[in-house]
């Protein structure tokens, strides 16, 4: 059986771009395999924060700044150009950010039929106010102010003009 990733049931389009995933309805052999295949078309300065283990191949455009934080708190950041592949280990907080001037087209293979997205900023700020304030060593008022600037939705590709991202500038692992 084959599935056209472009013509799928599950697709999310928003300011950050398009994510189109295979679905069991269109691709029945995927049922209970524990896998998901997603095609992304990310606009410049668009970002994605998935939660599953992931193998990502940049097909065209970008480049992408990618990275994850391991269980020891060490960050691993890299820049991907077309043809490059990276892997994000299971259970790591990770991200993808299009730092280029062109739309980034990439494919991700994920280790779950329902990989989902966990936007860390949205998720953290759903915890009790004093817990977040304690974790960041800031006042509860500072948490409320931060919460007022966060995306309303945890799903889909993100894009903001407030992040300081300028397409094609600062293509480095240090930013």
C-alpha cells in the first residue's frame, strides 16, 4: 500500500507553515506499527517542537537550526542544509527552526502513530503559578507577564515577529 503524504487527512496549516502526516485511514498498513511520517513546509522563522523520537531529512530550502537537550541538561544544536539528516533521541526536548530565507521542505519519521506536539512554553505555563515561579526563580507576577505572550495553541508550526528571528541572518548554532 502507498500513501501520498501531500494528500492526507491530517494536515495543519498555520503561520509557521504546513505539516502533513500520513493517516491510518489513508494508509491502513500503518495501523499499530508505531510509526508516523510527516512532510513539513516551514516558512522562514517558522518553528516546530515535536515530542516523539524523530529522524529528520531536510529536502530543500532552509537551512534549519535543530537541537535537543539530553537528560543531563546538555544542549546539542546543529545547522542542517539540504540532504542533511539528524536524529532526536526519545524523550528529549527538541526543536526545528527555519533560519533561512527560503521555505524549508523536510520529512520526519517519528516513533509513534500519534506523535503529537508539546510546545514547552505552553505546557510549562499550564502548571500551577507558584510552581513555575519557583522553578524559574522569578515572581508570580513575572510568570503572569510571560504567560500573556505565549501562543494560544500548542499544535502546529509556530511563527512570531517577536522572537528576533530574521530570515537568513545569524545562521549559527550559537543563536
